[in-house]
C-alpha cells in the first residue's frame, strides 16, 4: 500500500485505531504551493481493513452510504483521499477540474463537496460560489494553502462551511466530513419532532433547513450559516464567545481561526438585519463575543 511522506508516529496514529490495532496513516503534501505531485514511499503501517459502518448497516436495515465529491488537480492526492475515505465506507468520486465537477454533479447527488482553491481554469473560489448558488445546503470544505488566510476568508464569504489547510492529516479530513454529516443528520432527525423557530420577522424551518421572511420569501443559507444561526437561536439573549459558537455550530474538536466565525456572522447579518451597518439582532460585545438579542419561540 502506498502513501505519501510525512506519516506520523505510531502513537499519534492510535487515535483512530480499530480493535485489531491497525493504524491509520496520515498524508502530508510535500509541495503545497505549486500543487505538484509529491514523492511517495511504501507505508510502514497499512490502512485499516474495511468494516461494516453504521452508515451502511444497522441490524437488518440498510441505510444510505454518504456520497463525497473531491475536486483537486493533484491526481495522486485524489487517489489517496479516495482510497482512504472508501476504507470508512464512503462512496467517493473525484474530479480534477470544474468541468469534471459539473459532470459528476449532473450524474448524481452528493452529501459533501471537498474543493481545492487552486485549480486550473475556473478556480475553487469561483466554483464554491457557483455551487452555493445552486445548492444552499450542500456542505463544502475548502482545501487551502496554509499561508493563504485570504483564501479562507473569501471562501467562507462565498458560502463554504469549513476549510482545511494543506498540508493536512487524512484523519482530520475524515473528522471534518463526519462532523458536517453528523450535524446535518442530527438536526434533520430533531427537526422531525420540533416546530420551526420564530424570531422577529423571520422563521427558521428546521425540517427543511430554510430561512423565510414574514412574507415567506426564501433566504438561502449555507450549511455553515444554518448551523451558526441555529446556535444563536438555541442560546438567545446571552453572551456567546467565539469558542462557544465554534463548539455549538461545528463541534468541540474543531479548530478554527476567529475570523471564520466573524465572516459567517457577517453573512448572516446581511441576510436578516434591517440595518446592516448597525445590526440589532446579532450584537458584537467588544473583546468578548456576540449576543443574539431577539426572543425566540416555537412556531404554532
């Protein structure tokens, strides 16, 4: 089995070890700025064997296996990601360009999109904007160079739900995908038993994951924006730090720079605030965090 250089120590690998103590390798791109193929070597520790995932079989009930689309022009990295995720019972399709991505999305629906920023032709940021315009709920994870903070901010502005900086560990990508899909599933399950939430002149429909105005005009929300707005609605009229918001909206294991939350809050404000320059619903508390000022109630 082949993997790239940068395999982490056996101690770190035990975090995701299976009961047979097989360890999961990491892969670290060697040349993250030019996106050239990087040198590979024989892996000292084999990938874990396939196992029956709870996504796939639960008792006698067969459930849907998540479909993941990965877009990157590094063919070797695509192969490694595909092989790795398939070991965890995901259906993975890969694309090397925007045109190939469009063709893949025309053939089938996907549960998550992993999108590299630096692509030939139409770049990842443009693709993110286009995909988000067509599908407000599809989770999007952007892959960016570790030094390109601007790309991360712009990606979030365009509607990406999360980002992962290169070089990265395969297990972290897996954790990000699982977190996005788990939250979507949890909220969908809860939505079947909960009414919509009302605040001001707005209605957040939990079952459809939709935001509508008083006159029922649909306002598109990305998956990340929906999770963040829901975090505010579930904790109204109390101070929330950035760390708490990351915890509520993305999970306690998630690491993110502060600007990611700020960017998504800015996007939400532009959609729900009457005066974008002087927001009243989501107020900033200097050096502390944010407060959602409106009362929230269940729809009748």
